[in-house]
C-alpha cells in the first residue's frame, strides 16, 4: 500500500483537485471510494506522512455537500483494494478531455508557430502567421479591460495580467495571446490580442477558464481587414515605442 499512497501523494503535489481547477463530481466519487476502502481493505491506514494526498482527502471530506453526495447511488461501490483505487483515479483523469476536442480540427499548428515566433524576428514570424493562419477553424480576438479607471500602478496591472494568464494554462496548446499594459502609473489600461482554435470565445468551453474573461470586452476581428493586420503587428511585436489609443507601451506578456 505504501507505493500506492506515494503515487497518490505525487498526483496532488501540484494540484488541488482531481480533474481541472475546480471541485467536481470526480473528487466526490474518488474520495467516497477511498473512504469505503478505509472501512475495509485499507482499515487502519494513515495518510499523515503523505501530506499532499492528506490535504486533498481532508479538503473533499470536509466539503459541506460531501455527506449528501456520497449517499447517491452513483458513488456507492464495494470496498476496493489499493490497486483498484489507482485504476479509478486514472480512469477519472482520462475523462478530463481537452476542452477544444469538440471543435473541428485546424490546419494551423500552434506549436510550430510558437517556435517560429520565439526564434525569429517579426520580419519572419508575421508573414508566417498569415501564411499558416486557418480562418475557417481559428479566430482572432481583441480584448480591453473594462475597469481601467480602477487600475493603479503599472506593476499591479502587470500582476493582474500574470494571474489571469496562469489560470488559462491548460489553453496553451490551442491558443496564443499577447497582453499589454499601456500607459503609466495611475493612468493605464490593459489590452490584448488572441488567436485560438474555434470561432467562439474559448472561455465558454470550460468553467475553469471563466474566472477573468468577463472583466474584459471582447471583439472578434476580421482576418481580411487591414486594421486586424495592424493590430496583430502591434500586439505580437510588443515594441517599447508602440502606442494604443494614445497610451504608450509599459509592459507586456506573451501567452504561448
């Protein structure tokens, strides 16, 4: 059993929940199975030395709804061995599919383009983008922060952007974004340009990505419009002498 607990502990070293970034029925189901096993085949087992899994287990069993949910027929199961529990864990994680999986495939290879973007000057990566971009199955979006009057110091605005991008980490494989703070301390705004797979807002694909997006106004851009090409140039380059709506570039981050 020690090996199994060690593996479980490693699973939760850098995550709070079993699947995604939020509590789900997978957590209730898996912990219910563990709890059943503790009454039988794993009776007397202690999680104390496995701090990551112990934290996860206690987080779930102490949820206000746990006692209600665990009594549902869905979560009633015979007592399981450690090996069976590990199988259940792997099964639940397999069910956590890529949110983009339901969309039509695209010919635009985000990984290839990001390599080009990272290793070449604008004279190379900008033409390459327009050569490879798939307008049928990908889209380009402009975003602007709704509450610019509430922004203070530039570094605080940059921290806001950093936090928002961290929460979108699982969208990296099928998206590319440029977020920029324009202006100065106590007079700045945040704007960005994004490319992702699909024709609708990608945030609608999963609740995990919906924490921050409503704080921005989003506008879908026409890839055939000259203004769109200018915006792609502006945001992809992130030049220190660039301006947007009268405000000069202050800081920027590329999501890739």
